[in-house]
């Protein structure tokens, strides 16, 4: 009889066809799905190069990206290991093969084991081989040839269970793993090798023979029985003068004789070989699928809820955070895009945006509040609690996006900004301190520009045009060259020359002399501390400054325009351009003087090149938090960065609009009329990102303040109305909540009210808030007890968020969204629209200084920018004493200032201290470091 030929080519072609269809189907739903295989070859040899070409052809036929890295034979082991490690870290790579054999000076085991087990699509690493050999082991991948053998048997209809199988060969690549696989299929397996005795006798009794011994024609036909199924894995070359190559490929088995005796047999070539390649491609596709679905692997941290609720730092200290690399992995952040700063925080590179650019954005939730009171509303706590509920309890991928807190308030009176109770960012001490140094970088950049301004004025005052120009553009190595930043000023001046020696005397004067009017300088130095005695200072007192004194002052670091620029930039290049556009003063002829005029734009960018990357941390329940930027909420947008939101929305997003997306919960400072209005009129204008839902946070106690409750004083027990039911006072105070709801609705957005529950609240009071919220246009008002119960206490709020954002009967917010004003409106018109429509003012009064600025900025071409109004946060009006919803007031604008780099004008309605003072009892007085080096005394 003639044996049935087990055709590996046909079976492998079927597998490849299925893979091709599967890849196409996945890409139709997820266009960014792109399986990639990398083959690393050292010292290309003809025989191994043949296999590389074969793998390339097969991979490209099914739609797998193939990358061949051909390294010189002389490469040392450390360099090769470093190259493999870089491939391990590259999230775009799903499979890595080190083509064997390797040159003699390299250790094959060390090299193959350097491949990450998750990308070891050959199945060769000790981890994968070891897991395969263990009982109930879990290898990431099965070795390709053994898997191909098993699949050949299955496709040929061969029942393995109960059969007696003999495996010739004991290598980790074929012999050992195929023995394990056959045993797992309930075969009785005998493993032999070239030095085993009685090989012939064992083979005569075998139902299945797998030969991987590597000796040509070693297995004789007479050793096999007529019912045997023979799988020949041998790849041996023997001399054959009839062939052009002078050699011929044969297996371990005497094929011609054996096929006339046994039941089934694989040919060589055309048997196991094609299956090995097919299984390799299968493993690559499986790897790509695993990597693309990694965001589903979130594991929450458990909370140990205590009553009474301990202090914030005690709660934070009691929780053991995840390694930040795990948080990143669970959030789909590629390892190569992460820069850990210790074990609990890390920077996220902007390159992640490019990798996920084809994803649909996740849902975008904006958390804001009612007009602040001394009793607090809990926006940050609500932001964190909602994120914990969505992630740890509703199994949604979610990011809480918050600002970095200034250490001024931390050591002053306000406290931290990590949330509170069982809804906070951890470790809270690291969050509230230096974090990753962004605020220090902002301070350095700001102060470098301040020093540059005074230095330029000094040198201009002490030198004539020629010497000044020669020192600005000095001769180096025998040649004079413009610095890169100087070309920006030359272009502004209309000077189209690249050789410094070609400028005319008139052009030299125009270029070299900024001629700054000292009285017009708006740029101050900054420090991240509430040092009130720096509000007004005199500089230039040293004899070396030759009498060039002037009055100036300090601001707190987060009030710097550099911080606003960090928050509003959309890329590194955008930040560079914005920094260069900063207007620091006016020349004596009335021209704006910019950072790029001084030549500092590039240096400021260099100082902020790491600060532009958001910082990743986690909540108490292990959900990810993006922390980035901390713009001062009175004179800036008071929100975290556009970049952090863009990255998070992509990470929480999906490959197609039909899939359920994750959530990004972000917060706006102060109330909706300040933080929320600026978020939408300024931040959204820059980002193009429209929130899917606005959440307005309110508490019973705070609304009672707006309803006429007694004044709240530090250190004095709360008045009776704040700790007992008072429905009438609460109902009156709900007018403030209603105004904020109406203001949010004026942007065309859906609104949900979060009632931040307190222990003295009553059900009747909660019903009052719900009633007035719905009357004002909110979809609902939901009670949330996240401070005392973490994410569990915010589950109902989270469920309502999911319900609203997935309600197809509600039109998408991007279709209904509208701004309060148009950029083309005159400056005074924009201010009036904000004050009258959102604050409720009867009219706006522009004081003389503001009138002058209206004219100046119109003349300088800055009148097409959005507006940020600096006013008290404690009232809808300019007067902190006016609670509730003031009416009929005249809103005063005493001055208007320009943040041209940030891209807005800010109008001052009140005297805003841009560097706060310290109270009598300061926060720093309670801070200590214990013997274990842990910070204590924070909140």
C-alpha cells in the first residue's frame, strides 16, 4: 500500500487564508490594528537568509508588517541585548524572532531569553518552554513547529488520545515541547534520542512517530508498522550531483520506502516546514490581538473603609499603590511612552498621541460647581470619586484629569488638591509636593525671561548701536552667525537677510534696539510660595546695575503665563510658538516686545520640554489619574492641560464609534461661571474638545450659605442651620445652583447635578436640590457619598453619567455646542456678553486704565482673542459679599492685561493678589517627616 501524504502546504495555506480574513475583519472595525513581526538576523548567512525571505513573503501575504533587522556579525552581546530590549519596549511590535544560528561569540540562550515572553512568537524563551512543561502552565505562545505538528494531526483527522507516540529528539525547540503537547492530548509518549537503545523496537510499536533527530534517513522503513502515522521534522541536506545546488533536502525518515509501508506520512519538504511558518504567523496575530485589548486588564485596589473617616494622609498612607508601570499597562500606555519617576508616578510622552490618533475619543466629562463658599463643594473629591466608581465598580476605562497643586496653598491655608477622604489621588504627599518638578521648571523659565528683560535693558543703555550689535551677534570660530531665534525677530522686522554682515546701519539699529519702556513691563518674577512681602519690590539696587532701579514684584508660579501656555498648548511646537509670542512690555514707540524679540523662546522651551509631558498617578482604588499644569484660576483658565485631555481621550477611546468607550473626567476651577466658562470659551476654543456632559457639584451646606445662612468663620462652630434641616433656606440658596445650570445650558450642553452628601443632610433637603435642579434644566440630581465610601459611594452618579452619555435620544454635544461670544466681537462686547449673560450684570463700566487698554490692544491687533475675567470667586458679581444671585449691579473693569502667548486677554474686575499671603497658623506648621522618612501632618 501507499501511505496517505499529509500535505503541510495545503493545511498551512488554509491557516494563512483564515489569518488574512481575520486581520481584514479586525482592521475593518479597528483601522489601527497592524500586527508586526520583527526578525533579527546577525551576520546574514545564505541558509538562514532563505528562511527570512520565506517568512517575509508569508507575513506580507496575510497582512502582517514584516521588519528585518540585519546586524553585523561583529556586534557584541550587550549591543544586541540592548537592541532586543528596545523592540520589547516598542508597542507597535508584536512578535520578535532572533534568527538562528548566531555567531559563536554570542550566547544563543541568553539572546533568545532576552525576547519578552509576551513577544516570543517562536515560543523559544525559557519562560514559555517552562510554562508549557508545567502542569496547568500558561505559556504566552506554543513553539511553532510542535504546534504545527499537532495541528497537522488534527487537520488529518487523527485521534491522538490513547495512541502510543514515540518522539525522536529531545531539543527544547521540538522534541520536548511536542512530547508535552501530545501528552496533553492524552497520548502515551515515549521520548527517544540518537543514543537511545532499542529505537527500532520502540518504533515498531508506535502509532505516531515524530522524528526530529536531525540525521538524514536515520529512521528505516522496516522499523515502522503499517498503521503508523509518521511526522518527519528533519531538515537535512545531502549531496546530490543531479541538483544545480549540489545538495538535496531530506528528512530523518527513509521517505520513499516508508511511504510504501506506513498509513500516513509528511514529506520533506512540504510537510512540517510550511506549518511552522503558518503557526508563527498565527502567534503574531494572537499577540497583536492581546496587545490591542490590554485595556481590559484593570484590577482595582480594595478600600478598607473606616468610620469615622480618618485624615486624608492617614487614608493615603494606609493604601499600597500599584506600581506605576502596572497602572500604565492597564491604561494601554505603551511601555516605551512611559518615563517613571520612582514607583508611583511617571511622565507620559506625547508620542502616544500619534500611536492612537485613529481612535475615536472617549467620553469627556467636565466637573464644576456652584459659587464657592468657606464650607466647600468638593469638586476635586467628586472628580476622583466618580473616576473610582466608573473604573473600579463599573469596569470602564477612565482617567481623572486634574491640575498640579501649587505648594503655596499646600503650605498656606487651602490645603492640597488631591481630593479627600476615600476619594483622592495617591500618594497624596507626593501629589501635593514637588511631583515631577513641572512647577519648578515653570518658575525657572519665567525667571529666565525676567532676567533677560532687565539684562537687555541694561546693555542697551550702556552701549551704542554698533558695539551692541556686535556683542549680540558675536564672531565665533572666525564667523558671525545669527542664532536660530534671531531669525524670528528679523522676519518680524521685514529683514530678509541671513548674513549678519549684510545688515545696513538702519537695520542694525532696528534689530538690536528693543527700546523697552520700563513703565510698560508686565513680566514679573515668580516663586511657588505664599510670600506676601514679594508683592512689591525694587530691583537693581546693587552698584553694578548703575542706577537702573525699577519697581516690580513677584507672582506665585502658577500665575505665570508660562503655566497658562503649558495648559493651552497642543504640542511641543505649539508651546514653542506660544512662548515666543509672550508680550513682556511695550517699546517707547508703542510696539509690543515679545519673548522672541529678546531671543529667549527657545531656551524657555528647553526648560519646559519635560514639563509638557503629563504625569500619571492613581486614585485610592487604582484608577489612572493624569496630572498636568496648574494655571491660577483667577487670572487664567483654572483647568488642567489640553495635552493631558487629548492623550486621555485617545487612551480611553475605541477603534470605532460602535464600541463602548471609556471616560475622561476633568475639572474646572472655582464655579461654572469662572472655571466652566473659561474652560468652554478659552480651552475648548484651543482644543476643539467639547464635553459630553457638565456635572455641577453642590452641597446642602454651601447652598444654605447662598440662601442667607450665617457667616462661616474659621475656628467657630457652624451655625444651627448648617447642621439641622432647613428646607426654606436651602430652597432660597438653590437659586445660585440654578444660575450655574442655566449658564452651562447656554453653551448647549447637558447638565447633571452631583449632590456631594454630608452626614447632616436630610432626604427632604436632597429632594429640594433635585427639584430645583430639574426646573433649571438639569437632567437629574444624584446623591454621591464618595468622601466616606470611595467609588462605591459614587456608583449611582457613575451609572447616571453612563446612561446620559449613551442616550441616543440626546443629540451629540458637538452638534449643540455654542460659545458665549465670537472672537470677532470687539473686546468690550465680549466682556459685556460674559458679565450680562453669565454673571447677571446690568452693565459693564470700563475705568480709565481699561479704556486705554481697549484702544491699545485694538491697535496692536490683539482684539480678536478670547477673554478671561479676573474677579472674586465667592460671588457671581465682583463683590464677594453678594451671595446667591445678585441682580442689577454694574460690573467694573479697572484694567485689561494681555497673555498673548497663552492666547487671551484678562480683564480685572477686582484687585486680585497673584501671590497669596500666609495665615497666622500656616499649613507648614503641622508638617513633619517621621523616622521612616514619611511626610506627616498634611491635611
